[in-house]
């Protein structure tokens, strides 16, 4: 199943430390030759301060060669750097951990900085030592220590760029230490920070152009940040208890759905898998957290997106939903489900949900099959579900008895048939549902047009200001 493995596609959007678990998983699954994966691990480790790990990988790959001397030189430099950064950071940490100082700090970072400067002669440059030491600890694998220092820096720093960088480092550290509740809070905080970074006004863009410095498109920068956040968030959403529902809430929102469609359509595998996993089954446990309409109707929404993006991405997971809900080809859906089962089992993020995925997928097939047919041979439906006849009969009978299908279906065990007697849906009800959907989409489109109109008007005003300020100069010339 190497052709469906996404590791090579995902790793360019991950920090090198986050890539190590994916490569370790490839060694376990055997999707790629182990020696090739070890070479990739070594190339990643060389760029970190985890010298012992890099040396062990080098010895495994090249058993007859001498370890390069550069590793020992880097180790000596790293020890001296560690001592220096620790001394600088500890001077700041000793001040901010004083109980009276901790109580005196407020929400206003500028006020806190002025307080520390007046009372303890701490400057912004000294506070940056927390960031430098946290980043260095992260580089040699002390993720819990890195998280602590980056958190303290982020609370005090007024530098927006370094604060965002500390956000990313803190999120990666929480992921690598397996603190999923804390990681989810950090993920939400980082997403709010990225979403709130509105495009810069026209004046700032023109001023950077006048200074002969390349102007960065704010919208493009925000798109890149969201693309990276989508990939990093997979670690959190597929390990947190409520992660699959939260993934659907985030990824199906307009901003992030547009990001996926524009920059990373392969993420549709995980959106589709999450939609299938969260769909109700007879064996699923009732969640104490109420689901939103977006999560409840996730399969329907995901199918629409998959249908639109089918030209640029397709795999057995997305193809299964396409064949089932668009083509209504149950034979093809059966074949795609067989391949999707293997894809999910080998996938780093989806492997632990293999059984849930398969159970939910079979429920979707059964519901769609029973919606179309009135008389169903239980043995034939068992084949559609990739189940042995005896096991399939038990599974189907249990499904009908424990779901809403039991209201419309009757089981004839003598003839091994299911009789569906579903009353036809009134025409006016169908019209009401379609009209409601059109009304919601029209409202969303109107709001988007209003926002774009307001942005264009602001741009025109800024342009006119620039022109008026230039005209007197031109007249003098």
C-alpha cells in the first residue's frame, strides 16, 4: 500500500521532531524498506542536537565506517551553549517566579515589561533568553522543559513574531509529550492568533515597497500558516477523546475548508475518515458532548467536497464515499472499502481507529442499501459488507434491531430476507429542506460579498490618501 502512504506528503509541513514518529511508524508497518527509512531518520536527526540518536543511526546504516568527528565537535559546542543559555534564562526565571512578582503581573504585557524594568532591570532582550533556551532544549529533545520556558516567554514577550514562534514550539512540545488536553488548548490559542492576523493596511505595504524590501502578502502568509496548522493539528485531533468531532468542526469551517482545497487536498482523507468514524453505530458509545449540526451532517458535507476535489485527489477512503453516496455503485464501494481498510490500518493517524472505521463504514453501506431497495437478501448484503455469511447475518440483524431502521424493516429469517416498508417522504418536505439549504448558502454568500466590499472600500480610501499625499510633491517637481 505504499502508493497510498501520505508520509512523504505530510512531512514537508511538519517540524523535523514531529516527523520522527511518522518514520518510526513506517519501520513498524514495513510499507517501505527499513534501510531507506533509517536513512531518512538519520538525515532528520543530523539537523538537531540529538547527537547520540544521530550517531546510533549512523552506526546502523554504515556499520563499517567511522563516526564523523563533526558530531563530537557539535556536542562540545552544544554543552557550552547550553550552559550559557541556561544561565541567561535562569536570571529571568528567578525574578518572575517570586510570589510577589507573579501576583503583580497583569494582562497588559507592556505594563508587565515596564514593571520588570523599573523594579528588576529586566529588558525585553533579557526576557528573550527564555525563548532561546526553550528553543535549544527543544532541539535536543527535552520537550517538557522547552514547553515551560516557551510558555513563560510567551506570557511576557511583546514581540509578535517571536510570540507566534513560541506558540508553535509550545504546541510541538505538548504533542511530543502526549499532553493532549494542553495541546488542544494550545492549538485553539494558536488558531485564534493566526485567524486574527488581518491583512496589513495599504500604507504599510507601500512603505515597505518604498524601502526596497519585499512586501509579504498577508493573505498568502495566513494561508501558509493555516496549512501548517492543519497538518500539526492531526496529532491532536486523532489522540484527543473528542478530537474527531473537533476536526470536523474546524476543517469544515469555510476558512479551513478553503485552505484544504487550495493547499493540501490530501487532508480530505482524514476529514472523510473522521466523518465516517463519528457517524453513529449500534456499538458506538453515546457521547456526553452534544454534536453540532455540522458534525451530524458531516458525511453529506464531506461527500460534496470530495466530489468537487476528485480531480486533484483521490484515495480508497474518499473513493468509498464517492461510490457509495454519489455513484450508488455498491460493488465498487465494496472494493474500495477493502482497500480503505488496509489504508486506514497502515496510516499513522488512523491505524488506532481501524475497527471503528470499519464498523461505521458498514453501517453507511447498510443504510444506503436499505434506502434504495425494498427486498434485501441478507446473504447478498453480507457480501457487500465484506463479511462471512454467518457473521454478516448476525451483524445485520443487530444493526436493524438497535437502530432506527428497525421501525421500517422486518426480518424474515426463513427466507433470509429483509422487507423494507418505508412511507414515501412528502414532496413539500423535500422542497422545504432544499429551500432551507439554499437560504443558508445565500445568507453566507451575502455576508462574504459584504466583507469583500468593505475591504475594497478601505483599500480605495487608503489609495486615495496615498495619492493626495504624493500630489503636492509632484506639483513642486
